[in-house]
């Protein structure tokens, strides 16, 4: 079975500051890794995903994440955040042998960007 | 950009009542999913659906739940006899292929009283 841990439930940060949202996972099988974002009153939107290849993945809105197999981590980063990045961010995994649709989510991290 | 649409946005029902949550997936997508998020908890996979049958379901998806694609556009989740603990946000999602990213709807907030 897989599990996903997002250590920070809330991350406050000032506009234009860098941010890192942490995600660790555990799995007995190889997994795909995802970050989703949920803006207020909206559905989940895919930010980026790691399937294979380069461990540094770039996504939408200037976000990137790095897959670290030895540390079983997939932390999300942005060098300079905007007010509009205020949202909840979810890390998720799915088994490589299954479909990408059976996602195991973390509890989410609420990013709050202050002026 | 095409979207997954869910109706209603908020549904209130009494315990023991049947409820149907509706979703219109993106038109060329073939794989459909339901997830739920109980307030303050993780988003949880319920079921996936392809070619008019369930392809995968979680332990949460017991006999009280059913899914259907009654026509070419709608994808529904039925809860036969709702319980208080069914109160949650229910998300529908669809994908073009089994390995394509999921597109989520905005969710239906179900409140069971």
C-alpha cells in the first residue's frame, strides 16, 4: 500500500519570497508522482507530474518539483510566489503498474501568500 | 478549455435518503472517476469506470454506492441510503486514456442531516 505525507498543513509566505512544500511518500512498488492545486471553490488542477526521466519536473505557473528516490520525496518549489498562488496544494501518487487514475493523496498544504 | 462539470454544487439530504450526484465528463474522455474529501481529511479514491463497467474501486465504495453512465454524456454516483458520515465533497474526474492526467470537476458538497 502507498501513503503520502505532507508535513506542513499551512505555509504562510510573503509575496515574491521562495516557497517549498514538502511531500514524502512510502510505497512497496514504483509510483508516479503528482502535485495538484485547488483554488477556492474550484476542483483539483494538475500542476505537474513525474513519470520517468529527469528528476526535476517543471509545471505550470512557475512551479517545479524534484523527485528524490533515496529520500522518497517529491517537494514542490517556486522561487518567487504571487498572491494568486494562494491555494491548497496536494501531493499524490499512483502505482506504475496501475492506472494514473487511482491516486493516493496527501492531506494537503494550504499556501497563504501575503502582500 | 473543456471542463468537467458537476451538479449540483451543494446537496443537502436527510439520513436514509437516496442521492444522485451528477457529472458531465469532457466529451472525448473515456475514463471516469469519483473521489471524495471529508472535511479536514484527505481526498480519497472511490471508483474508476471504463467501457460501461467499474474497473477499480476502493474499500469505501461498498454496496451503498453505485455508478452509471446513463447516456453518452452523464456519469452519476448514487448513494442508496445516505449516512451522516457520507457528508463530504465529491469530485468527479475524467481522463482521455488510462495514463492521461485526470481533469477534476469543482465538486458537489453533500451534507447529510
